[in-house]
């Protein structure tokens, strides 16, 4: 019996170590964020500017959803698109580009020379994104509702499921981009800006997909996050006439679910490959 007890305690020890390392790294990320209060103000100011610019610009392309959703239909298109855009955008920078920042600061190589969990280090950045971006999304949603009208809110459980799947897949994209930053180095900032703008356009976060020219709409149909945006806001708006726009909802549900389940694994494997390659080349500390 004593041997069995010892064996069980040995198995639980790595789990405790992983959780302890994860908690420490989450605390580190939150501490760093709290040490730069100007960033808090700048983030909120940036959010308000994004909301004002794209809401007013996107309003030129709103369709009339008044048959089922009333005037709230227009606000639903923009507000629910904003929520997903905030997470998509911050994932590229908080999860992906922050790895590059650690490389420039000279702390990345020391991390990989230590016995600290590399997986916990990567996933800890998700917590930061969920907390901070979640707060910004709520603030932005309230502001947009005040600007363009009452917010429709139907099928909350279905909307929550779609949000979880889209966020899961988006974090997978962040993991893959983190690995890519180890390969392309200085060009990663330019690529992050390009991807951020591309997702904004092709995922039609602030306007209906019908506003896109046909040749751009073909690219939207190739992106799983676009189906996530379409399904998420269609569900919460109560499926007004003409929505979803890219595919029948049953098809979008399958695509979003597969995206949420598979992309985190694919993204993490891409990151591990890039990290292993950088270690073999001895380039973890070079920038």
C-alpha cells in the first residue's frame, strides 16, 4: 500500500509543479502589465478611437435588419464584431509578439535554460488576454451601444459556445504566430500589423459581409474566423433575415467547432517546431 501511495504522489507532483509554474507566470504577466499604468490609459483611448472610426465608417454599409431585430440589428453587427476583433487583434500582440519582446529583452533564452514549463509560459499569456481584452470589449460594447443603439441579445448559451470556440481557435493562431516571430524576427511587427488589418477586412467585424466586393468575399470564405464572426453575431441577433451570410448556420457551426478544437493543437505544434529550430540554430538570444 505504501508503494502505491508513493507512486500516486509521484504522479501528482508534476501536475502541481505545472500549476505552480502556470500561476507564477500569470502573476508575472499581470505584474508587468500593472507596472505600466500609461498603457492602461493608452489602451482605452485606442479602443475609443477604433470604435469611433470603424463604427461611423461601417455604418455606411449597414443593411436594414428591422424586420426581426429592429434598429438594434445595426448595433449587433458592429458590437459583436468588435468583441471578436478585439480578441483577434490582441492575440497577435499579447500572445504572439510578446515572445518576440522577450527575445529582444534577453529573457527568452534564460527561460529555456531553466526547468520552467515552456507550455505554461505560452498559455499564461492567454489569461492576460482574457482579462484585459475582456474588460476592453465590455467597455467598447457599452460605448458602441450608446453610439448606435440598443443591443440585441438572443440565444445567449449558443453565443457563449461560439465565443469559446472562436477564442480557442484564435489563441491557436496566436501560438502559431509566436513561433513565426522566432523565425522572421524583425519582420514580425510588420506582419502582425498586416494580419490585424487583414482580419479586420476579411472577417467584416464592423460591417456585414455583403458589403465586401465579391472577389474579397471569396477570401473571407477561406478563413474559419470569418465564419466565427458570422455565426456569433447571427446567433446573438436572433438570426434575422439574411443572416448568417457566408453559409448555412449548421455548416458554420461545424467549421467553428473544428477551428476551436484543432487550431490550439496545430498552433502549439507550430510553436514547438519553431522553438526547437531556434534552439538548434542557437538563435533564441539573437534579434
